[in-house]
C-alpha cells in the first residue's frame, strides 16, 4: 500500500492515515505497514490503523518484519533449483565392454561419457561415478563390480575410476596400434 491509498481512506473515514497521524510508529514500522497489505489485504491494515491501539499497531508492524526476515533467511538458506529441466538432454552413451578389436578407445569413450554427463547435468561425484559404471558392459563391468564388492569405496571420484579403467583395459601400446592402423588407411 502506498501513501495515496492511505490518503484515499482518510477522505472516506474522516481519519488521516498519514505517518504524521501515527508518531508512535517509527519510519521502519510505518514502511513495514505499507508492505503488509500485500500479504493481508488493504482492509486489514486500514482497520488496524483506524481502530487498533498504538501497541497493537506497533506489534503488527514488528511481527510482520519478523515474518519478512524469516522468509528472507529461508530463501537464502534454501538452495534454489538452478537446473532448467528443459535444458537437460538425455544422450545415449555406448557401452564399454573392454573386449574385442572393434571396441571404442577408452579416451574416446570417456569423451562420450563426459558429454552425456554435462548434457544430463549430473552434478555430484557419486552420481557421475554411478553413471560411468552403468555404461560398462562385459569384462569391464565384471571387473568394476568385482572391485566394488571387495572395496565399496574403491572409486571415490570419476577420475580415479577412469585411471583404474585405463590401467586395466588399455595396454600401453594400444594408442600407437590405433594410430598406425589409421595411418595405413591413407
């Protein structure tokens, strides 16, 4: 409620609803009473100012300020949902089995997984690790599940899981074999 709406009420009731008529209210309390109608309605604030005692008016303003402060604190402490559900894209990721000559190179597969993780907006480390695990198949999945059975905390991060997968399924010369096969195609 603004000063004009309070002044409009003064013409109908014969009582002036300006701050000067309520010297017992501080400027802050008066401003709080201006914000109160948005939550309670104009009629309640007009009735409070015209018929309420000074103590009731002051108490109403202070209680409303406490309520506003609690709402602000809750908004600050409650994390807002920043993910826009329309921005999430579910990309298919090929399964890495760790077997066969036609298998995808691990670095390329990791790139594919990273793109899918970003598109799906997977934010926690545990969720990323579980997503990577869900895209394993064959010997690679057996190997990873065997490690998890032995030690549930064996993959604390995605990077540690990737490093372990490289050690287990990428022979040191594998990159050079693929490079030479590619160059022989020329």
